[in-house]
C-alpha cells in the first residue's frame, strides 16, 4: 500500500541550514520540509516518500495556500494541491491581538507547521499543531485549527478528495487520551476548553473526521494526540 512507503515527521525542530545532506535527502527517498520563517529550530514538519514506490503529484507548504519556501516563485493555482484555498472573510476566527492572525491567514503558516502532499488517491496533511503556552497563545492555536478545518472541508466538499490528517494535533481528543483523564474533575469538564471542544466536534459522530487509530484500539490508553484522521464516509 501507498501508506507503507510514507514517513511523516512532526516537530522536526531544525533549520534548513542545520540539516545534513544525507538526512535532508536520504538515498532512494524524496523529502519535503516546512521550516519556520523566523525562529530557526522552533517547530517544523517533514514527509519522506520512497521514490521507487510512490511519487507525490503535488506538494504544498502550509494550509493557507500563500507560502512557497526557498527562493522559488509562488506556486500557480495549477501547481497547488487545490485551488479551493481558505478565504479569510469566510471564516470566524478568534481575535488575536498578539499576532493578528485573524487578519492575515499567512501568519498561521510562518511557524512551519503543515505540509500537504497530493498522492492522487488522497491528500496527506502532516501537522505539528501549536501548543498553548499561555492565554495569549490560545487565539493563535485556535485559529490554526479553524484554518485546518476549513482547508479539509474545501478539499472534501469542493474538490471531492480523500484526505488523511496526521501528525501532532496537540489536543487530547478524549479523556482516555489524557494522563489525568480518569480523574472526575478532569473528566467532567474535559470539553470546556475551546481547543478540546473544537476537536470533539470535528470528530465523528459529531463532525466530518474519523479517528482511525481510536477505532482500531478503542480502549488503549496513552496514545495521546499523534493519530491519523479520515473523513468518516471514506
């Protein structure tokens, strides 16, 4: 299967300059990276594909359809994974006074947190979603997730694509995913937090995405947030 010849890496935390060539371009593999534009080694994601088995038709950095890494020109609509990019005026984002992400979607892609690869049969989105390090960081985190949801929605509804979302979502989906999820005070208010509430509503049966890992291991503890998601009608 195609899946067995892909390797998605979240939280690479390195810079373009720091990568050794043998690691950046491993023999027999094609490699795709997204790096933060300002803070080197802060975040980053990568995808490796075995050249003899699978070759992506298209690859795109970020979720907003506004980025192109390196010195190359911006991708044309035909070169992008999809022309149905998220539009700012169609989204209800949180006011984000710290970084102004509610006024400019490209700001959500400057930390190198997303790659999209088109394999024909499906679109793979590999993520390292933002953590919530402070109250001021919450709007950035939420707006990133809202951008993700809108990108997936357009791929599925408009482009009629199969979509796999994988990587570090940085949200516990259920109390079973949380180290203190069995504590009554944690369990009873688990989905009060806006990020957990959003994720809860994005997953089947409330939302469009199916947690395929939890389906396979419904009672397994300690899996936390690294898991692939699929549209539930796939």
